[in-house]
C-alpha cells in the first residue's frame, strides 16, 4: 500500500501548515483571494461590529466595566437606527468623540468588547492602527483554529483529506466574511471541537482522557465561547463539541457505556458553561440597570423572541416569522451559493456529499480490509452526517433569527458539516486508489 503522506512528507508538513495559515489569514483579513465581492466584505455586519467599536469609545470615557462592560451603541435611538448611526460609532472611535447616551445590548456578555477595550487602552498606536491590529488578531485566531483542524485531518485521515478541507475553507465566501469581524470572533466557535479532536486522538498513545478532564476541557472552552461571542449559533457549536466523541466512538470502537458516560459529561459541562455565562450576563445587566431579575427576564424574553416562541406580547413583526414554515426558511439557506464566483448552492454540496458517502460505503464493503481503513472510513461517514444536525436544528429552533437574517446566517453549514464533508471527499480518493 502506498503511503499517501509522501505527497506532503510528514517531516515537512509544518511548511504546509504555515502556508495554510498564511493563505487563510490573508483571506480572512483582507479578502486576498477575492472569494467574495469586495464591497460586501468591507461592509459585512458593520452594524454588529459597531457594538464593539462603541464599547471601546465608552471604555475610553468611563472605564472598562462601565454599564456592566456590555456592548452597545452610542447616541442612537435603538428603535430607529440606520447606516449613519452605525458609521457614527466608527467615527466616534477614530476621531475621539464622546457619547452623551449609551444603549446597552443586553443579550450578549460582550467580553470581546472588554478584551479589545483593554488592548485599546494600553496600546500606544492610533485608533486607526488599533482597529487594523484588532481585525488582524481576530482573523489570525480564526486562521490558526482552522489550521489546527486541517492539521487534525492531515494526521488522522491523510494529506489529501486535509487539502480538500483547506481548499473548502479558503474558497468559502461565508467563512471569509466572518473571518475578521470583531463581534463574532469566529475562531472561538471552533475552539471546543479542536481541543477535543486532538485530546481524543492522543489516547492512542495510552494517555486516556478522564471524565474530569473531559468536563473541564468542554466547560472552559464553551464558557469562553459564550462570554466572547455570546450565544450566536449555539446549537451548531454544541454539535461541533460532540463531533469528536462521535468520530472516536466509531473509530476506536468504544463501548456503549463509555460513549454514554462521556457524552453525559459533555452535556453537563456545556450546560454548566452556558448557565454560568447567563448568570454573568445577568450580573452585567444588574450593574447597568440596577436589577438582577431584569437581566433574567430579558434573557428569557430574548430566547422566546429568537426561537419558536408565540408570546402575544411580542411585537407584531414577529408574527411573520412564527407563521413561516420551516421548509420555507430552510429553502433559502439551502439555495445560497457556497462560492461567490460560480453558483453551487448548499443543497448541491449536500447531494454531492451523499453521493460520495454511498461510494465510500460501496468501496468499504467490496474491497479487502487490508486496502481500506475501515474504522476511519465508517467514523468519517458517521460524523459527517451527524454534524449536519447542528445547522438543521439551529435553523429550525432559532426560526425567528433565521427568518429575519437571511443575509448572513450561513456559517452554521460550516459548523462543521462542510469540513467533514469535504474531508470525506479527499478520503474517498485515498480509498479508491488504495492510499493512506
């Protein structure tokens, strides 16, 4: 059997990873490879990034923990905001203006605002250069997280699988759009999965992962995610956390008892992290408004507003979202193109993955076991189709958000369904040619 890693020799693989990071960083930071329209890239979600910008302005005025350290907008009427209001947040930061009023965003702990505000206060650079550096840091975090995932594919599933994953990330218009935004800090969505992928892979050396260590890895990484990029795309994120367990359960043939124990530890750890982050958010709201229970009530109201809630007290604008069918919403997200330069909708990508999966099953069942890595093949198939549950559940349960924000909510398809799917495509070629 040929050693497929000769394509990227193991001893020089670090060169591949450095190049992968560099290419991804340039794409995320400046749209270097033009995988998305430049104007769309430069204006993408400036309204939500403006929350972070305004937080830095308020920190400059009143301190890091003023208004509970919450994100917000300065000198705007939150019921009637427009492009000029969003731009004003940037102008205030870059030109040294002060706010007379500050509206707090009470659905998000906003620790990225605290983090960037701290850096802004200690930096000797101008606000303009600080903003560039902060976006570089955000793009760099996303790039290094994605490079880590590519490295896992390389070491676990082969270099062609890793190359397919790298190419899929580099060419994705939606991953590029989310790459440098200071509000989303997208690398943190993938951090819990990345940590577990490598820690569970390390078990083959005999270093078993204890239940307590599993708990703390999940708890701390999910807590960081919730504090820094809030509860956006929470279901796909939790699905990503579970994906390593699913992969190694199949690959390493864990007992059902071991899988259930680990899965329950994961659920408890993630739930605890979300609960702690909600308590922290409630305390922040209390510091801003003077009432802890106002924070609790606002969180419950927000959850109801963004999901399948049918509270008659909600504004009438939400009636349309409640009446819309799940399929009508899914159809929008399935019809969006994966690429910018040529139209390939997500539903075509899903069909392609299904065909690849069927071919992979046939190859596994018809070829001698000596020429096909059976456990890895079955594990990759299983985790690929398990991972689609994250985005589907989010589009279904967070129906209201999906309904109103069809201009931007496409990242869940990459969390991590398309990553495993494209990895499967590369892996299939390896099995067809008897490579490893």
